[in-house]
C-alpha cells in the first residue's frame, strides 16, 4: 500500500513519514506472486559426515528405542554428552538419511543461542510460505507461526536442534510432538539439566567411541587416505591414549596421513606433546576431562601446519577463528582488510627474502584450506555464511594456550573484520545478519572487557539494534540490559555511549509493551544530558537529525488530522518523535575538544522540551 503525492503532500504508508499538506490517491499494490514451494525442502546447513564416519549401531539403537518407546506421540530425543564425542555427527547422520528417504522438510538449527533458533524458524516459515509471514510482524511472530504449522501440517519433517546451551530459554521454542509417526525432533547438548527431559523428551547419553569403534575408525580413516601402511601393533594403544574421543582421533588421523607417521611414532610424539601441554595448561584446567587429549593432538597438527605453505599463517589463522562462533562464520571475513592486515603482521615477524610480507585474500583462503586438510577446522563454501567452522573443544584448546599479550590484537582484528562484514551485509539477507550476530556474541563471551578496551564494543550496539529491528523483542530486552550494565561499569553512567545504550534499552521495553518502564528509564537520563550538553560542540550529524525531527513533527500533524490522536499509527509517530528528540540530545552531548563551551540556555531548553513531550505521551 502507498499514499501518493497530491499538491504538496508526500507519504509512503500510515507507518512512514509524510510532509505537510493533504493526502489523497490511496493506491493498493498487490505483491508479486511467489513461486510454489518445491518439496522436499532443506532449511539450514547439515554438516557433512566425517571421513570414516562410524555408524555406532548400539548408540543409534538406543536413540531409535527412545523414539519407539512412545506409541501415541513421537517426542524429541536429546543426545547429551561431553564435547567431541560425536553428538552432532550422529544428528547429521539422521538428517542425511531423512533427506535420502524423501522426508519433505528437514530443518537444521544452530541452537547455541535462542535468538538463532528463532531466526531459523522464521526463515523456515518463509521457505514454506506461510501466509502470516507476509504481514511483516517480526521474527518471533514468524517463528511461532512456523511451530503452529508443524503441529498441524500433513507433511513429514525433521527438526534438529544442535548444541542447546540454554535449556530454560529453549522452553517456548521446542517443536510440537508429531502424531503421525513420520516426523520427529532431535537435539544435541552438553548440558545435563533435568529440564531437558521435561515435556516427555527422552535423553540419550552419548559417550566416546568404544575400543572397537575407535580401532575401526582409525583403520578406515587411514585406508581412505591410502595410508594403511601406517597401521601397526600400537593402534590399540594410540586409541586408548586419545581416550577413544572421536575429535582427538580425527586430529591424530589427519596428522598421520599428512605426515606419513605410523601409530608407534605418533604415540611417542603425542606423549611428548602432552608433556609440553603440562607446562602451558595445568591438568586441573581440563574441566570436561577430554580437553587435554584434544589440545595435545592439536599442538602436534598445528606445529606441522605452521611450517607448511603459506608458511607462518596456520597458527594466527586458527587463533583468530577460535574467537568466533564455532558453528561457523562467512569465508568473506578472510578477505577483509582487518584479517589480511593481521596475518601480514604475523608473517612480517619472520620475513623471508623470497616472499612479500603482505598477505593477500587468496593466501588467507589458502591458510584455511591448510587447516582444513589437517582437520583443525572445516572450510566448505556450500555452507554459505557458516562456511568456516571449528569444533568448540578445538577452539577452547586454542584460546587456552594463546599467549595473553597476543589477545588484544586478535580481539581487535575480530571486531574490525566483523565490522567490515556488517557494513557490506545486504539488509535483506537475514541469514547472514543472524550469523554475524552470533559471531559478535561469541567474541563478546570470549573477550569480555577486552573488547571494550580495544574500542570494539561498538559492534555490540550494532548487534543489539539488529535484534530489535529483526523483531526479536524477547531476546533484545536482556541483551540491552546486559550491555547497558557493562557500559555503565566500564564507561560511566553519563558517557554518551551509555546514554545511547539506555535509549536502545528503552526502545526494547516499548517493544515488549512495558512503556512505563521505558519512559522512566529515559526520564532518568535528562539530568545527565543537561550535565554534558554544556560542554558540547556542534555535531555535523545534528543537522540531519534536526531535519528528521522536523519531518516527524509534520508527519504527526498529518496523522492527528486524518487518523485521530488515539490511532495506533499516530501514537507510534508520537513515540518516534519523542525518541528523535532524545537522540538529538545524545548527538549534542558528544564531548568537544576545541572552542568555548556553548551557552547553557539551549541545552536546558531541550531538556525541558523533551520532559514536556514525555508528559504528553504518558497523559
């Protein structure tokens, strides 16, 4: 729908901006018809099965029995176990089998964050073309519509929730039970909360390989690599030393095949690496009981990869990747100026007469392929915005033995690279935006206060605004609460960035219908604005903000005349105008460094003007 110009009036819709005058010529535009859905349908990227994947018949029998144990309703099976035991690979095996069997819909969800679950459900709602998603009500509404559709549709489906980290936050977002016997839900998690077995869900404990499975894996993996000659009488001892852990065995097999090292030789090197690890990582730091095997195997692979072409890039590349979301990030990050500059600095520290210090995007991609070859990460272009992934246990091991003095540079590089991607990101491509948010969240979790110290915290505000703009109101409120608290703690209560965050928090309160809390929050900031405005200097952005405010004032006048004072569109416009006034004050509050302070009368007048607005809004 659009409202076209007549005389001196222009507007685009009841929720948009209009300039003074009168409005006419209301025209309705029908959306272009969308092509029909082509079944079967896949939403999300199912991980490929690892080389020499073990079917794990006994474990799969337990999973299938847990499903068959419910004769009236098919409930979710939750695969629970420590890191590196192969939970996601088992879930992927079921997903690939479902696709091969012709199941009509398979949805693979990165469930490490609730907002990512909502985003994937919303994407699936668009894929199956639910009529309600065309209304533009936001991701949460679309996600709920998708769950309702799953409960009543006649199609067969599989939903995989991979790596649940917040069982409580997941409670409203579990797919419904299926009554037709064809559809199902699978979930994986490291958590052992009783909440996971609530609602009739069946928990299946997943452990490491058995001795027989570990032996079979090593033999098959080396056979596929045409390296059977490396097998010897120490294969059993090698599997035992690695704790029968699938992830550690994968690292070991890649090293052996690439370096032509027998089981006996690898075992010697592994024990030496474990001794080195004791100097870098105390045994008590291995909280999961598996990390030391992974870390020791990792160190062996990384030492060799660092000496391979492109020489000297394997370690810095892996350290940067370890600060991002293990579930994946875009390959384009490695073509960013920030990433290539970081890698160039590391190569310059060990110069070669026959090699340029400057690392090109192609060389950065070559470093990814090198790490992929040694099994330290996965680089698959077909996985879209999650093309580059590494196991969470591998990433943790990398972070734990990264020297502390290198962390600031790594954190700043990650923040700058994500900033470059965010600026280039197409606003219509919601998948990539959601991936960028989860990578920002991972960086924030790993870096903590260091992200603020290297001036990378601006990206946290971008991610928060993305949450709000995507309609993730439930997730945006706690996000802005945390960000505001951290900004007050690290920057101070009256800092412009803190006032900006508090304004965004107020917007989040409005979105969850807690207007009184939002108004109270913003009113608390009036005195802080007044205190800093007297030290302000003219801001180049102030002119455009004043124009926006004037435009909103005209729009409000038109809406009040045509729609009435209490119409929802009029009330929204009144709120937008009040927030624009508040934003204008925030821009004026930018601390100045040159020239005399401005007179105090205008800032105080702005404060009184905005206080009057709040009174009108709450009356």
